[in-house]
């Protein structure tokens, strides 16, 4: 799905800002918010993460609130004012988000929408959706940059390490992937199961079908482990599967 609305709005700093579809390797977070404390805190958190994302993320925030009232909500945050747009052209309404605020739309290359979060619970949820969008492209390096940019006090650390492990697999960094994932195999389920599944995927990509099956056998309840085991069995000639799926993996 493509982002439907093209707009040019004024920021709280008084400058006109137009929608620009992101380039490859970049994601634009469109954050629609109201004047609630949670929404403003999420905006500040997102801005901090964007600045640490090594160019993987950019941010525009849209609000129907009075511009003067919005400015008063961001004391000492002058840098954010250029990112906050006065939505006087109904972009929020065009997405049906007016009653689901705060909300976020994750926009990828060419204006393709990776996710719509309505409502968006917090910055962690928005950033995780951004990383997942990079994985789906697949672009593991910017996905890893998003994880690194997440506030240390605002994330589920095992899930971040799991995401970093997948990013390392897709980037071909076998040693880093194995180290990150093995440290999670003793974690609380479902993280431990998904770590075993990811190790199975790593073994499969290395052409080690028996190792892949052994790791997936330890991933109780993981649908991804079942998928990887099916690919490994198919490649070993134990069952039929689409060659296209094996090539894609």
C-alpha cells in the first residue's frame, strides 16, 4: 500500500514542509499526535532515537492542536519545532486517525507503507515496527541501526538482542549472530524458542541441514522454526517444498 496523501504544511518554526518519500535504506515515521502527556513524551523519545539512527530514520509529526498550545508543550525542545507540522489540511482525517491518537504510519521507499499503528502505545512500538519494515525489504543494516538507537531504558532488551541476531544473519555476520542468539537460548519463552529458531535459520543458510533441524527441534511452539525445519527437510530430500521458498531463504 502506498501513502495516499501528498501535503505541504507549516512547521511550528514557521517553515513549509512537504512530504518526501524516503530513499532506499531510509524510513519516514509520520507521527500523528494530540496534546496528551504520553503523546508528547513519545514524540520526544522518537526524536532522540531518530538522531541516533545513523540516517536510517526521519520523523515528521502532525497535529490538529493549536500551534501556540503545541509550542508551549515543548519547552526547551526547539529542535523538535521544525519537525512538528500544523495539520490544517486534514491529513490526520484522511487516514481515519483522528479518534485513534497518538498514531504512527511507517513509510518506506517510494512511499510504501510498512505499518500503521493506531493507536501507537509508545516510542518502542513505533521503533520496533520500523525495524521490522527494514527486515521485510530486506535491509538488515538499517534495521540494526534502529535497534541501536532505541533508548536503553525503554526497550525489552532480550527482544532487541534477538532482532540484532536476525540482522547479523541477514548481513552475513555469522559470528556476531551466533553470539547474540546463543546468549538468549536460556531466556524466558518465547524469546528462548525464537532464539533457537533463529539459530536454526543460521544453520540452514550455512547449508547445515542437520544443525538446522536440531536447533529448530529446541524451539517449542515457534512457527518460524517449523518453517525453517520444512525447508531443511525439503533440501535434504525428506519432503517436497517449493524451491522458490528455499531460494528466498
